[in-house]
C-alpha cells in the first residue's frame, strides 16, 4: 500500500511572485500538476497535498487535474489536503499531516511540488528499492557539479548514509560534497511519525527540516537507504523564473522529439511550441512558429502553416491550416481548409472538405460538408448545410442586444456578398440572396431574395 504526499505550501520567495510557486505554469500546466501526473502512476491509495500559500487555488488545481487523470488512467486515489497555515519548514509540512497519517501502515512517497520533471519510473524504482532493501527511509539523491543551495548527503567510509546537512548549516568540507538530496523520499509511515516528534528548529534557518528525519531514524536503529539517480535534470526543482524557463525548454524539446519519432514532421523545433497533452498523428507537417496547446488532437497528413495558434482543437486527417489562424475549442473535419487569418472559437465545427478563408470568424457554428466561406465573414450561432457558398462580407447578425439568435442556412444556398442575415432567420435549401441584401425574414427554399429589407423576387425552380 503506497500513499503519496506532495509538499506545496511554500510561496517560493525567489520566484518574486504573488502566486504560489507550484501554480506557475510549465508547458501549460501548473508545476504541481506535473508532479501529480507522475504520482498517479504509483496507483497510490491516497494523495496528500500540503497546502498553505493560495491553499484554495492549489487545491482547485490538484482536484481538477486529478479528475482528468482518474478518467484517463483509471486509478482513483483518495485526495486529501493538509493545511500548513504557517510554513515552518519541510518537516513541519509533514507534521501538519500527522493526524491524517496516524493509523496508516504502508509507505509514503514524499515529493516536492516544485520538481515537475520527475518521472514515474523513478518513483517506482524508489519504492521498489525501499522495499527490497527493507529500509524505513529511502532518499532519492543525485550528483551535481554545482550543488549550491541543495542539502548535502554525507556518507560514511563504506558509502552508507551518515547524515544530511543543509547548505546553510554545512561546514566547508561538507559543502564540497556533490551528492545532494532532492526532497523526494519513501518512508514507512509509523517510524516517520515517530521521528517527527524528535525534529527541532535548532538550525541556521530555525525551521523543522524533513531532511533531519533520516538521521533521527538511523539513530533509532532504523535502516536508511540512498538511491542515487543518474539523471539530475529530472530531479531539479524550480526556484527562480530562469529555472522555470530552462525546464520549459527541456520539456518542449522532449515533447517535440517524441512527436518527430512518432512520425510528425516539425520543420523548425526551435520555434515550435506544443503542449504535453497534444496528440498528433503521423505525416502531419508543422511549419515554423506554430503553437498548439491544451488537449488538442490532430489527425494524420495535415499541414499546419506558420504563425497559427491552436488550443483544445480536434482536427481530422488531411486538413490544411494556412498561416496566422487562431483556433480554440473547435472541431475541423477531414480534408477541410482553414485560413489564412481565420478565427475559429467556442464550438466551431467545420465539416469535411469545407473551406474557411481569410478574415473569417466562426463562433459556435456548424459548417456543413463542402461549404465555403472564403472571405471577410462572421458566422456566429449558425448552422450551415452542405455545399453552401457564403459571399464576401456576409454577417450573421446574431445578437439583438439581449439574446444570441440562430441563423440556419440550408444545403446548396448561395449567399450574395455583403448579405446581413438578421437572426433568428432561415434561408431555405437552394436559395440565393442578392449582394447587399438585409435578410430579416425566412427565405423559402429555391428562392431569390434581394434588397433592404430583402424580399423574395422569384422562385428559382
Ligand atoms: C529542500 C531540502 C534540501 C533539498 C532541496 C531540493 C529541506 C530542509 N531541504 O530545500 O535538502 O536539497 O529541497 O529541492 O527539506 N514546503 C512546504 N512547507 C514548508 C516549506 C516547504 O510545503 O514549510 C514545500 C515547498 O512548497 C516546496 C518544497 O516543500 O514545494 C521544498 O521547499 P523549498 O523551500 O524549496 O526547500 P529547499 O530550501 O529548496
Ligand atoms: Ca527548492
């Protein structure tokens, strides 16, 4: 039985921010959500999050992400939140959880909420090592060329754990040690709780250090193991905005490599930004300076041209997105073409082989198969059938100042340039509107409507 605890109460002074450090975003997700993702892979029984600064916001971020993760990974750990109102150190953070931990008998993996690159495999290895070595405490460590700022690990002549010492408490000899702790541990819960009783604030920072727990356990005859991990980059925490940007770079490269290895062409990885949860099928080509965010899914053999930004989109196969489009919360079906300079938002749904051209905005509208709106058009709250042609300058006048009203344009309609469709309004199948008409009343099928306001001139069939 494994539990997880994420320490996330600190403000993160060096971020120079009013926002709690763990809420700063990396690759589009709060730092703590990255940690949570890896924690989920342990299929823990419970996840404790110690909150303090912006407790409510942190709790909200964790809950929202946990709901998504539970759905996609099919594990449902119990979420527990521990309020550490005053931050008196990492040991104090665990002390705040004492009541909630009492009576639990398994292991607990403790993680820092500000070390987002931690991989699940490393955590699984930590737990496995802990169990195989029958330790009461196992600390994850790493060797750093420049260990400045980190707590140092001191080993005895046989290489066994002796003690650890924080930078501010270390002697010059201790400071030369390159092995550091990374605030990631596996503990047996009952001895951990016992050791907390022995923590003091007798140190340079006047805090309760979680790093003191292993030596307390050892002094009480318990086994403390060290697991020295080879990949330092994965374990490092974010303390400043410079480190945040460095990690952003690392994660971005990792994602782009993954995509390229899976068959996606990325012409210029140095200017392409694709968030972690984005999925792209093989043979899609991404041109320079494209940004794809959120939980976007893009099919195969699509072409995404430069300067386009997309978020939470679902795109089929063989779709072309031309230059400089802004697309959010939208669906684009197979073979459609969008842009350049198109704006799709709030539930736009572009049908198969449809064409949305330059300076066209589509909001909460369904565009049928093969339908075209090629220039300078606003389509809002509209449903367009198949093979419709929308002339340049057409506007669905959907807002009467109070309500958003619907426009329905049936199959095979031709809307003349500069037509104003004053909603609610319906243009029947096969009808045509003249250039510049202002359509205030429904147009029956197969009719020609012209003028201001438009009147039906003749039946076409
Ligand atoms: C800590 C370790 C240090 C280690 C380093 C690795 C201690 C005393 N030191 O130092 O040995 O090398 O991490 O990154 O543990 N937090 C709380 N409540 C608190 C204090 C901190 O929840 O009262 C949380 C923070 O939000 C953060 C994490 O614990 O997520 C680490 O805290 P931080 O202050 O960054 O610890 P360091 O000084 O870096
Ligand atoms: Ca830190």
